C-alpha cells in the first residue's frame, strides 16, 4: 500500500470505505440542530404528543430529583400546606376569628391550601424551568414546551399526596362531599392551566431577563393574600365580585370547598371572567413562548 494514499473511514451510507476529510475541510462544516420539517409550525399539542415519551421521562425525572437524598421523601409535599394551615388556624381562626362558612377552620384553610400549593409550586417551578435545563436545550432539538409541561406534571404527584391528608381530615371532622365531587378533576385542570398560562410567560421572560426569578416569590405572596385562602369569598362585597374573578384561583379555591366540603357556591359571572382570563393568558403565552423558543439555545 502506498504511504501517499489518503486515509479512509467506514462510510455506512456508501456501504464501504470513503476517503477521510482533512482537518482543514472539517473546520468548514457546522452541525445545526433543527426540528423536523413536518413538526415545524404545527400546533403545540401535536408536538407534545409526538414527544410524549420524552415528556413522561422528564416528568418522572423531576419527581425523583426533588426527593433524592431526602430523609422523609415525598412527605415534604405535606409539610408546607400543613404548617401553613396551623399558622392560619392560630392567627386567623383563633385570634382574628375570621368566619369559615360554618366549618372548622383547619379543614376550611387546608381545603384551600391543597389547590393553592399545587398552583404555587408549579408556577415557581415552571418560571425557571427553561434556564435550569439549559444543558439539554443547547444540545438537542425537542419542543421546548415539553419542559414546563414536565414540571407541571411532576407537582401533580405532590398534589395527590396532600389530597390524601385532606380526605383524612374530612373523615375526622365528619365532612363528606356530595355530587359536586364530580367537578373536582375539572377544577384541578383549571389550577394546572392557570399555572401553565402564567408560567410560560415567566419562563420565556426569564431567559432574557433574569430578574424574573426574584419577582416570582413576591408575586406568589401577593397572589396568596388576594385569594380566598384565609377568609371566605363571601366576605368580599358583591360589587367587587366581578373584579375578584380576574384572579382565576378564586374560582379554583371556592370550587374545591364546594366540591369537597359542601360549602354554598354561586360562581356566576365571576367564574366566566376567570375562565376568560385563563384562555387569554394561555393563548398569548403560547404565542410568545413559541416566538421566543428559537432564541433559547443562544440565551441560556
């Protein structure tokens, strides 16, 4: 064999050996990762379905990472709502004597904290999800909406754990649900969509403006006291009810108390306003997120 012959490499497409490119020629090539042509421009839900296995994997990964090397594991999902219930019961129930729609204050507060914790935890997780997955985003293409959706699904696991304690409290206090229980899945979906609709705005903005991560805890604190968690929504004057419906979590929390505890609830136009707000936030958030996702790999 002549020593002047060019080295060869195995070319699977050619079915044999092909001359290897020199280092100078290799430097002129760049590898570009881009979506499949048939998925580009398609509706986000179709992309999520095409990548459903990745969505399931990332969801389970987030659950495992959150409780890895912890002593009590998933019981941490109970600590936050339970301790808040204790504090609210002592301060609002015993000291301030806030009305609780004729229910024991602990179960009145905890029934609101269960959906609120789901919403707040999911929103906090989604808002920083794109930045925290920068290594994955910069290496391979997949619909970026998979990341906030995976975070959303992982906190649903915590919600189910907290719901078990609520059921135990209902048995202890002798409070049993009626037919309103059938509406509970829809209320859970509303809480999840509310977290997603706000979260995709925040996570897209957080990629460009890292100040967002500092404003989210403050936003959630204000949102907590603007929601009927420590007090009954019936205390809000009727002339403010429509404006109160701009907060979708009022509908979720009032609906939870109605579905599980049998509290009287007349949603009316307030619920219509809540649904409209969620639809507008979700639609506009998806448009903004998909417009920004082409720049995520460069900015994270």
